[in-house]
C-alpha cells in the first residue's frame, strides 16, 4: 500500500505542468462552488447584521390594529414578548450641515441604559431639545456637546443641541456621513407633534423559542394590537437568491469546462502511461487494480485541489464579505463566518468531481487486450460518431421543440433544456466536422497542402476535437453573459424610453401628508414645470400570503399614459380602470404573482403593507415584464395613503426648460427632504449600472471558463502532439522542417477555435432564446437576443487566447528527436 | 519448489489448434494457422522466425496477454483462455514470468520496487519476500543498485532487473520476447547466461522468442515459425 501511495505521488509530481493544470481546474471549480454556496448566507448576514443591531436585537414590531400611526402602548399585554421599547420615530433632514438624512428617535432616559456614553451626562441634560448622537457622527462632522443641529421635520426646522455622545451601537450602528440617527427626549418630540402618551414605533424581544410562536401568542392575547416580524431574513434571502441562482447557472459552465479538462488530462495520463499500465498488467495486475490506481490518483487530485479550492473559496467569500459590508468605509466589517458544512460539501464535490471526470479515460485505459496496451496497438473500434450524432440531434430537436412549441414547460425545466441543447451541440458537431472535412480535404489539398493536412489532423485526433469541445463550452458561457448583459441594458433603456417624463424625484424622506402636499403645491406653482404632467407613484415592500411582495401605488387615470412598458389593455378597456375607485380596494397583479400565489381575477387577497392588512380584490392580471421581479400588486395610490398610511413616494414631471438645468436648481429644494432629483437619462444610466453588477459577476465566471479552457486546450494540444509524435517524426524524416511543423500546429489550433466559434455563432440565436427561458426560470423574465456584433470582440479575443496557448507547444516540440521517436516503436 | 508443478512426464505447456487472426477493416490476416506443440517442465525452448511470422503473437498467447481466435493453450493442465480475467491476472503474477524486449520497467519505482511489483500487486507482505529479493539481486548482480530508478541504469541492467521481476514469485514458466533485441553483444551474452543459469538452477521452463542464431542454440529445442506455421 505504501509503495502504491508512493507510486501515485511520484507519478503526480512527475509532470509539474499537468499537476498545476489539474489542480488549477479543480481548485477553481471548487472555489467557485464553495463561494456560490456560501454567498447567500454571507450577503444575508452582511445585510441582516446591521439591521439586527439597529433594531437593538428586537424581533417584533407592534402596530395598532385600529390602523392609527400613533397609539398608546399602555394596554399591550406582554404575552409572547419579553420586553418592549416604545418610541416616536420620525425622518428628518439636517439643514446646517450638508442635508444629511436623519432618523429621530423620541425616547425616555431609561431606554438609553444599554448605550455607552463617552462622557457621563445626567438625566437632567437629556431634556428639551437635546440630542444624543454617535461617536462616528461626532467625528465625521466634528460635533461636540452643546453644538446645534438644525433639523427639518414635521414640516418645520427645529434646533437640537448635542447633549450626549455614545458608542456606535444600537440605532447608531449604521450611521454614515449621508444618513444617521439621533435620539431626542420623548417628551420633546411628543410635545412638538402633539401626541403626548402616544408612540408610532413599538418593538419587542420575542418571548418564545421561535418568532412565529411569539407572534401567535402575542396576537392572540392582544386583540387591539398586532405583532409583525420586525425584520425577515427570508426577504433578503429571496432577493439575494436570484443573483446566487444566476451564479450557480454560470458555475455549470465552469464545471463543464473543468470536467472536460480533467477528462482530457486523464486521457493524457493514460496515453503516457500505456507502457506502465501494460507492464502492470503483464505482471499480474487486474484491470480493477489499474483502474483503482488511476482513480486513487483522481482522488488525490480532488483532495489536494479541493483543499486549495476551499482555501481560495474562503478567500473569495472573505473579499465578497468585506466588499458587501455596508459600513466598510467606517471600518465596520461584520465578523466573517461560514458554515462548516460548506467545507465538507466542497471537499466532497472536489473529490467526486475529479474522480467522475477521470472515470471514462480510466475505464477505457484497460479495455484493450493486454498485449495491445503494452505495444500500444490500437484496436479497430466500432465508430460511435453516428450514434452520438443521432443522440445529439434528438437532444437538440427535443430542446428546440420544447422551447418553441411549449414555452411554459420549457421555462419550468429551463436549465435542463439548455443543458440538453448544449450537450446536443457537443454530440452533433464532430460528425458535421467529419463530413465537412471529408468534403473539402481533397479539394484544398493541392492548393493549401499544410492547411489541408492540419485540418485532416483535427478530424482524426480525438484530443483536438476535445479542444473544440472546450472552446465551444467556454464560448457559450461568453455568449450567455454578453447576451444577458446587453439585453439587460436594452431592456432598461427600453423601459425608460417608454416612460414619458423629463425629471424624476425619489428618496423623499417624509411620510408626512402635509409635507407631501407642500412639495406638490410648490411644483405645481413652478412655471417651468408642466403642471398636468406631474404624477406620483409609490413603491412599498410588504407581505402577502407570507411572501415578500411589492405594492405599486399609482394614479390609475394617468399611469397608462405615463408608460407603454406594461400593456394594461384588456379587450376594449384597460385593466387600470378598475382601480379608479379607491374605496373598492382593487388590485391588478403580475402574471407571475398570480401563478405563484394561485390567484385569479375575482380572488380576494390580504395585502400587508406598513403593518396594516387590507383585503383587496384582484381585478386584473398583467405581464409586468421586468418592472419588478417580485410579487407585484398595482393599487390606487390613494389606497396606500389612506388605508396603509404611506405618504412618501416618487414624483415624475415634464419641463418646458432644459431638464439638466432644472434638475440642478430643484436639487437644492429637495435636499431639504432628502430627495434626489434626476433627469430621465441619469435615472436610466444609474439603473443600467445597478444591473451591471450582476453581469460583472457573471462575466467573472465567464472569464474563468475561458482561462481554464485555454489551459485545457493547451493540454489537449499536448495529448494530440504526443499521440502523433511518430507521425511528426515520419514527416521530419521526409523533409518537413520545423517551420512547417509549427504551421501545422498553429493551423490546427486556429481551425479548432474558428470552427468552435462558428458552431457557437450558429447555435447563438437558439441559445439566446434558452437564456431567456432560464432567466424566466430565475424570475427575471426578459427577451434575450443574440447579437453577433456584440459577441465579435469576444470571438476575436478567444482566437487570440487559444492561438497564444499553442506557443508553449511549439517550444516543446522544437527539439523533436526523429531517431528516438522512430526507434521507440 | 515450482508453483503447481506436476509430474515431469506431463507437459508444462500444451498448445492445440492455436489460431490467431487480425481483422483490420476489410483486411483479415491469419497470423497463426493452427499450432500444436507441447513444452515439458524445465525445458528451454527458442522460437525463431522471420518478421511477421507470428513469434511474438504466439508468446503473448502463451503468456495469457492475448486471446486466441481458435484453439487452446494449457498450462499445467489448465486452459488459459477459458480463465476469467482475475484468474489470468493471478496466473501472470504467480505462475508466469514475462520479459519484454524494451524492459518495461516502471520508471517511478526503484529497482527493488520494480522486482517486487508482482508481490505488491498480489497484496502479500513484502517482508516475506525479502530473502528472495536479496537472492535475485545477488543473482543479477544489482545489489548496489537496489535503490536506483530505471533511468539511472544501462539497458543490460534494466533487462536483468526485468528478469528478476519475472522470477520474484518463483514461477514455473519464464517467457522472453526478444530479450537481447535491444542490448549490445556483451550485455546480450551476460543476460543469456543468466537465463540459462536460472533454467538449470531452478528448473524454470523457458520460452524465448529470438532473432539471434547464437542465442537460440542456448536452449534445448528450437521451434521455427514461418507464415503462422512451424517449419522443420
């Protein structure tokens, strides 16, 4: 056993370049597998942690069942909860700094006990218009005790005085230079708002083992109140999952490319060791022993590559963790953690992946007669090309049939349909290649002799055809990313082009109806603004049937004219007409939402927004395309304001003047409310940039596929060259010089890459359709188009990369020893 | 002691109606055309013949490394080609020794590891064969090279190691495929002397394929093969 292990280690270390290639492929695949697996938890943790801190580790928000924003907390029965904190929470904007957005917390002195003050203020100093801020804010703005803060809230500017500075904990945890929290005495805010004894923000720590059990018990015992989850990690997870699923999808390409490479490398191992294998067999080794030794080698590659991959994966996760920490700029990075099970999964994946990829060459290694293995005599094999061609054609046709004839079914099984199509392409092309070369070889031989010989080599060398496979997979991954990215940009551009507005205001930090009316009156009175074009909408996140959902509050009579992006036409009428009368509480929902929640026209549905549940009737179902990819409910804006007490929103309008000039001027006004003013072009560009983050991540995967692929191609070239050393020696003995040999090798590479790219270009349009269906499967329904112009630079880059990968081979074959190669046989 | 040694009167190897045909596309080549012969225990037989006469094919069939198209090869009364794969492997490990023209040593293993390879493959404790290893190293005069890898050895040395490897299990039969084909005359003679000594000392049955008229006479009998048939 010891000698076997020693033998395996020696053979592994013998070929350093191959060792590196195999470890590289396994390491990268494992690392990406590990990182993709850990990403969801990581992002959820990164996003959740500051929220958990900010909520002071409370789990439940308590709202009044009457729907009143301000209510008394005296009658709350503490069943299902341990303790609760009552406060008034208001948004505001700082006037005397740089219009930072603040959240004011009206609290009692007792509720500040968990906070650590950097000085030692007394209860007496926490009175009147005093304010407690964090150390971070004090340092960022050079504030000291006694300094004044001019804060606009409840429609007026108020002067607060810093009376205490505390550590960056609790509600202050997420303070930044753009927005931060301030605690003021409850009495001061209550008096200012004339709501003494009432609160609008009551939170509690759960009292039972689970949040659900706590909520059930609390709600049973408190008929006048309702407990709702303060923060639901599932919401964040569901948002993150879309991106992670896309990464998993791209991971398939990496695994495919790496699998082909490991397969190729083991083919090379088997080719190189044919004499040793034969010797082992001649000395009485069973075929099982040989397979066992080779698979043990695969196991060790998997083990070592897996260990490196896990380390690299941890590194990747760490960088992503650091990058995704919202407070990184302030030196606050959450503790880096990952589930220990990930290491086990990734380790098993690496070992399994390496062994499965190696399986086929290992099994074939001892299929021949022992004598033929020893003497490397190739036995005539039954040609499988025709069978593969038929199977591949069936897979391709089956995928196409499903995709074009039954798109809903194709979407349900989209990843499998796409995988079938890709495998189909990989099975079909060798026969097509064979046919084309046999058709043209004799014709081009008299004119382009070396080119003809090179192309004929590609036809007969399984290793070179393996190269085409690697390049096809890598190029398909590129086509996927490029098509997806460009389609995303086009969709966002189309969406913005379909909206009729010049200027857009969002992020307004007030939920006060008075402030909103003031803003709208100001805009109406502005002569530069087209009064009748002013339109408001509101997007709010909530909960429907236990799932994360979005309500889009719109002005039904205006919205259809505002955008053509969604087609609300229904027969002779319009679906939005049913929303006109707010008292009827109607909603138009997204097609995907209807399917997922089992809703139909006429269904009653409880919409829980801002902690207030109201029953609505579904009056229409519409394809919202990519307006929003979550469960989506269009309601009358008035319903959100009156029934759910949501008074913030976005404002769109046209102008008689240059929008860019007006935006600069309006920005000063809206800064008082924390609002952001943008032209349509700016809003579109920002939206495109946000979408590009996903495509950048996918591009990274695609790049990995190309890089691994080029290494794999080089490996295949070596296999092919090794297998044809004697042929080269014969050619050399017949007078072929090194330059001609180099030309043959380069032409082979070039032909492989060009042929592979032609295959991908021909398959491109169908693939684009399949990407669209996979995108729909991932809840990002979009039409993907294949554009040769957009792909072209990548095609050129691929040709350059794969041609460059041939150079080491040219160097390696420079000193071909003709006598040695002829003699060995 | 020879493995499964039978009575001296029984043939060690018995070949009946042995045929081997190669098919390459539409071309069929009959390499062996129905051979019948026996080899007695302890006999030293040389097979000679021109290129393509089927010498090596015959040797590979005797060594259970190839499968006949028709006919049987019996070793100590057992039909080699009706054996299952594992039985054949066991036979090759323990009852047969095979020496190739190009030595076929495992480059990553040392001399002693190469010699012990059949034991390693058999899974027997290596300690049990330490004395046998030392004896063989002494016989082939490679005691000082036991830790060397094959690439540090000359052709003659490598071939001696290959012979020692073939003998580690003390097999009854040693098959040699042009053992001197890649050696100079001095090394060739030295190797053949070693083989002849083994034949005499251990009573090992030896079958060699050779082109050399000189070394073919070192055995007890010469079989001339021509066009897949024995000639007188």
